[in-house]
C-alpha cells in the first residue's frame, strides 16, 4: 500500500498567498536550526503558479507537482486585510520580473548571523516574498532585504488558511512523475542568461536585465540573439501542442475521450479543464507580446523581434486550445 502523500489545493489559493515548507537542503536545515522554526522555505502564489527562490535561482513552480510526506510540512498564510487588485498586480509583476535571478547564498546567512551588508540584486526565498510585498507598498517585516521565513510567518501581517492541504489522489501522484515541459523551458532560459552573463557581467540576472542591456548597448543584439537560439529559448511555444495534441484538434479530442470511455458529464468537465489550462499564463503572454512589440518598433533589434514572435505563437496556441474546448462543449 502506497504511503499517504499530501498536496496543496490550488483552487483554495488567492494571489499573494504565502506558502511555507520544510526543505531538505543544508542551508534550509541551518535556517531551521538558528531560527528555531520548523519551516525554512517560503513561496509566493502568483496567478496559477508559485514563484520561489532556491539554490539554482528564482523559478516558477507548478503546485500540481509538489507533494508532501506529512500534512504539517506545509502551511498557507494570507494577508489579514484583503489585497486590492492593484496590489496583487504589483506583487505578481515584481515576483515575475525576478524569475531566473541568481540565488544569494551568502546573503541568506546574513539573515541569521547579523552583518552589515548592502543587499544585492540576487534573491533568496524570504527576501523575494518580502520585496514583492514591498513593491505593492506593504512592509511585512522590519527589513525586507534580510528576513527569514519565520519572521514573515510571525509578522502579524498574515493568518493561516487551514483548508488548503489535502491527501493526494493516485492520479495527482502520477501526474508529478510525468514529463515536465516547464523544466525544459527553464533550463534553456537559464543557460541563455548564464552565457550572456559571462560576456556582459554579473548584473545580468533576468530577462529584464537583458532588455536593459540591449537598450543601452544595441550592438550586443547579435550575440544575445545567438545565445537565445543556441539554447532553444525561442522554441517552446508549441511544447504542449506536441505533447497533448488532442487539446488542439476536435477530431483528436474525440478520439482521446472515446479511448477513455467518458460519459457526457466527464467529457464536459474535461473540456472545461482544457479551456482553463494556462488561462493565467495567457495574460502574461499578452503583456509580454505587447512589451516586445513596442520594443521592436522603437529599437528594431532581432532579439525583440524574435521574442515578439514567440509570444504571438503562445497566444495563438492558447486561442486554438480554447476554441477546441468550446467546440466540444457546444457539440
């Protein structure tokens, strides 16, 4: 008999929720030891995904791929005063802009061993959460640059949401083992940024740093674009279409559901699920397409043009999937 595992109920979360966990790395063990806390890691819930800082840098993480051995290994906290839509937007924007930033290992130690230091652009988990809230005008700890997960939890700004953890079903456990296209996208992006950083310096931490570099030094366009193509940065628009082709074609969808022998209610439920896949990401894609369209019109750089095309493909793919779902629901 499989040992019971637990998962976060994503449908219960709200933008800006803070998720505390117990990680198993040495630095996490050290933080728990020195801060006398069970929790050593903290993540931020942002429109359908989490953003957090781990030893490899700042990444997004699909909650459906997070399993916990014990129910009390994870807790969800929420601001006592509801965030406005504008505040949620600012928190999301700040956190997303920090994705792929380098992890600040040494500065993490400064949190538990007091030492005067100017904060760098690098990130660690609790700094990312505190600074994201600060971007929305919310000071949740005394020093957003140097704080621990325990200080955020005990700040008095949040309360615990107690109905967000449940036993994981067999289907949910199996899903965590499936191929993860997001990991390939992250790997290609990280590799590209690392190569650009080697050429143009340590200040290159994120895609937005690359944008700034190209605006100031347009002569870097060829080498940056070459690095992006080298690592496949512009090639991930059709990953899901290749993996789950049935989501994008009515005939394939019907063949898929026939193989599963689903009844009408189950078919409609699956179609609704397909319609909503990536809905939060679709807004991000639209914003990024708009941004790169403006940048290309102003600067005429190849990297901006290729990025614009990438996000246009992502938008088109999202529309194709939604239209397929609508056709199934209206059959």
